[in-house]
C-alpha cells in the first residue's frame, strides 16, 4: 500500500511537498528528508520520495 501525505515545511526545511511511501521502495533519500520523516513519525519507519502532486 502507498500512502501519500502532503506536508508543508517551507518554514524550516524549505520543502513544499513530500510523499511518504510505506512498505515500498524509494529513490535516493536525502539526509534532510530522513530527518523530516523522523520528525513526522518517530515511532514508525518511512521511506520518502520526491513527488509532484499536481501530476498525480
């Protein structure tokens, strides 16, 4: 299953949108994005991937 979550972290990380992929493979993960994921859900493991919400 793929869960896509739209997150706005422009104030701190200058990232407008993220996709959180659960139970799947992701492309290369940046350390900053890893930190964001840990901040979102400290109790679970997530893989994230750059995503264009307008095209999906």
